[in-house]
């Protein structure tokens, strides 16, 4: 299938007029009605924020939530931004980089929700420690982290150094971006997938047959309400299992347990999908470097 590089062609294929699209995103394509993205992320903040008095105030009075995800064509930054605004938060759209300045703004604006990749949250903690700033004394009480694999040990480290409760999120650009699933603040064990917008299945990646809840396999997602660019049984390549066990938070959406691996060779770096062959394609463009297949001379 040929790649589609212009919005007119994309819109024609999808059966809509280009001017009807509200927004164009990288990979996720056309966003005909962007309310799904903001609604899903708004729900994500609800699940993660818990009952912290500071965050309740954040909702009522529109205090600051800080978004450290890059914007541009990437669905992450704008998704988190619009979802937080929909919840009633004031957003500090600072993106990544200039970490010392970020520590200063966390302090100055009294942000109560920190949203970024877990590895960048660790970077913020390290820079703050070098600056002599104790982030545990700041109002930040909730960390919404995702876009890359991380462990429970890293969660404990982040919670101790930042003085917050850290929850994991799951999403992918091909579906809507962030807001597909999120841990709740109660159990922090498995991510509630929003089943009124998405159908989740786990399949055997070899036989392609659906597996019962609790068995590990490849996660497959069908969008139920997405407009302009719906996905039917999209193979994520992520290996996980689904849980139907009741959750102490009271939510009935089934949980997607931690991603334990992939059934291809892709790795995720700061939320960006990277394939080893792409790295090789760049490296071989430099003089003196060539591709080395098995059997080549060293
Ligand atoms: Zn829960």
C-alpha cells in the first residue's frame, strides 16, 4: 500500500472532505472530531488524580497542571493539553528540555500534576537535587507518566524523590494517542481501558486466535467512536494480558496489565517508535560506515 502524503488524498480515501478535519497529526492522521482525544485524556486525569485535596482544588479553581510532552504533529502534547483544559486545569505547556527552568516553574506556578515520560521525570528529580531544590515540598501530588516502558521499581523511586503518586498511561498514535488506558490511583495495578471507546482483545500472535482474560498475548484494539480514521482490530505488537478482576476503585473497565514486551524489534525512545533498521539507515549515510550483514568481514 502506498503511503498517503497529502491531506486531500487522505480525506478522499477516508470518505470525508479535507476541510472537515479539525487537525492533522503524525501517524494518527486526520482528527475529524478531536473531542474524543480530549475526553479520553480528561478521564485519564480523573483516574490518576485520586482524592488529593490539592488536585480537587485544581479542578475547581483551575490551578496548574504541567505538561512536559512535546507538541507539534505528535498527538501526545496536544492530547494532554486539551484533556487537562477540559478538566478545568490551568496548563503550563512547557514541553521538554531546559530542565533547570522546569524545576523553577514547578515551584513558581505551584503545579499539582506533572505529566511527562518517566525517564524525564527522573531527569527533573536529578536536576532538582543538583539545584538543592526539594520537590517533595512542592504542591505536585500526581505524576501521569507514560510513552515508554518503566518498572514498579522506577515508580517507587519517582514517588520517593518527587513526593507524588505516579500512575502509568497507555496510548498509541495509530489509535488516538494518549488516553487509551490509565492506571487508577487506588490500586496502581493494571490500566483501565476505556471500553466505551475501544474494544480490547488479546490474541495469540502466531495463530491470531483470541485468548481468554489472564493469558498473555498481543494486544489488539478496535476504535468504536473515533471518526475520520477508525481502526479495526489494529495489532499493537505489545505483549500483555487483560484482567476482568474487580478493582478497588470501583471502575468496571477491564484492565490492561503492564506491557511485558513486543513481538517485533521496535523500541520506544521518549515516546517515539524506533526500529533498529531506521538507525542503520541513518548511520550508513556517514562516510566510513557501511551495513554489515552476517558473513561480512569485520
Ligand atoms: Zn481501578
